[in-house]
C-alpha cells in the first residue's frame, strides 16, 4: 500500500487533503496550495464550470474555456486522480490502495455525476451532444428544474427550427424558486415555441414499433428524434456510509456542518458545496463562498489562532438567475423578479466563465492547449 502525504513539497503549514474537484473543491485547493502541503483527490484530471455546461452542448467550443485541467491552476499542490473509498482519523484511502495522510480534510464531492477522466474526452462528449442536437428535428427534454429549462432555452434560441418538448412531473417549472419566476419562464418558453407538459412523467423507452415516440404518464405520445434527461443527481456521499463520517450525515446523505463549515463532531474535517446540509438553494456561487470561508478557517487553525477568530458562514437570501439562451434570463432577487435582457446581461452572455477563470488566476479569454 503506497503512502502519500509524507513526501512534502517544501511548503509550510499542515497537510490538507481535499476530496472532490468540482467548483468548490478546486477553489479551496487553489486557495490553500501556497500555505499548506496540499493534495487534491479527484476522479477526473479537470474541473468543469457547471453552470456553463449547457451552452457547451449547443456551442462545443464554449467548453474549451469552461473545462479546465486541475494542473492549470494547481501549480503548487499534489493531484491524485482517483476515487476516495475510505477515511480514517488520519488518512484517506483511494481505490488504487494509496493512503494520503492529512491534518485537515475537506469533503467536496457534490453530486454523483459520472464523467470521463480526461479533459479531451469530456470535450468530445460535448461535440457528440451537439451533433445529436443538429441531427434531430425534434427533441425531448425531461425535467423542469434549472438544467432542463436552460437546455430547452439554449436549443430553442440556437436552433429555432427544431421542435422542443419539455416534460416535468411537478406542477410548475423551477419549483425551487417562487411561482412568479416560474410563470414568467413558462411564458418565455412558450413564446419560443417550446411545448411544456407539466405534472407528467415520461418513459424513456421508445415505442415497441421502433418509431421515435415516447409515452407520458397521461398516455400522451411525444414524437422526438432524441431526448435529454435533466433530472436531479444523487448527493456524492454513498461512499462515506462505512467511514468515520457515517454519523455525520442527515437522512438525505448530506453532511451536517456547523457555522464554521466543519462536520459536526470533527474539529479538523470540513465539508463544502452541495454535499452540505446548509438550508439554502444549492448553487455554484454559494459553493464558492463555502470554499473561501473554509480556506480561511483552515489557515486560522494551521496558524494556531483562537477558534473564536474563525469565519462564520451565514446562508444568504435567495438570489437566483436562470439563463434563457444567449441574451435573456429570469432572475429572482429578494425584492423583485425579472425576466428578459436585463438579467440576461448579468449572466447569459458569458455565463460567468471569464469571472470564474479569473478567480482561478487563469486568463478569462484565451485557452492554450
């Protein structure tokens, strides 16, 4: 069994291990790499800006900036491309049998989302999805949350000649925000000739006669050349059920954290991002805030400062922006709900990709590969 973590890279501070290289895990790894002996464990060689993924399906070249190799920003840390399978009070065990020692541990495994290991393979997937869309005259989108709504909108704007049907099993779209935003979004989609079917599910098995037909729970037939499933993904915590953190999860598999983002009952283990039980809408920009606060708190502990100096994470009031193609968006703020070009100016053109790349100390525009 190979032991990692004792082969220091010549940095000060303690040994910090981050498990999960999504938008939160990558940011905390980048933030701590020059103050700690840092190891990032991720199943992929890259991280992906999640809120930009749907644009990559209609414009594959967009993903060139939103799919980023870890080594582009992790210039002073250790990358272990593997799956973590166990945790003890001192080590993380990977699927290859490697032990990675830690003084401070961060769990940032988000949601289960099987993706290719290598960046180029992920870019090839975007190209294939794009070809599927271009080759289809009619497209079925299943799921009326932000992913399904944004994908239907991207297709409707970039390929207005295609028939798009969106099926959602709930009473309204975007149920995680207010009904006013849902109603405005429904009107916008209908105006773009997207057919929306609410309170229906659909069997993703084509008709027995081999035709491109799908049957809904209301026994309606939807003809579509292809489909995209845009329903929720499970929390990436199943692997923790046999570890020292098994008692730190709620009934949904989320990790219970305190106000400093430490897992309850553990002084040196933090959790950030979608895997936490924080009562707020799970959004990428909030996961980034978790990362920065946890990084600050780990630095305080490494410097042996008083715990009373640790930063406190306070859930924010709801601020949600859902893109509707390249120019429009629906936005819900604490004081109002807007739809159209104004909220679209905030997010939809670049989807915060340049801003996110800049936060990782990368060129916001140019990609050199």
